[in-house]
C-alpha cells in the first residue's frame, strides 16, 4: 500500500522527525480508482509548484511524476527565502 502525505503548515521539518500530514491518501496497487485519486491529487499539487519526495525501501528522492510503487510520497510547498 502506498500513501500520499500533504504537508504545508509547519515551516521546517528536521531530518528524522515524524511528518504529520494535513491530508493523507492511501492506495493499493491494483485498485485503479484509489491509484487514480492519488495520481490526480499529486498532479494537482505539483502543477502548482509543490515539491514531491518519494520513499521506496527506505530511500527518499525528489520525484516529478507519480509512481504508485512508492511506499510514500510527501508533497510540500516550495520554500521561499527572504
């Protein structure tokens, strides 16, 4: 099962810190409707400039396309310096 976490209120997340999502979607491979909802949500946010990080087998990397084989995808707004 995969999960999509959308975060955005907390200004900073420290490495190793638990991430609390404001919205959490889950999907199961083979359940087309669940995957479609997660993919649409992913595209909606990334098209607005949100960043996506995918986690698979404990390794995290920035991603640009939805892949339902990820264990977890975290979406967050782009940080702007001041």
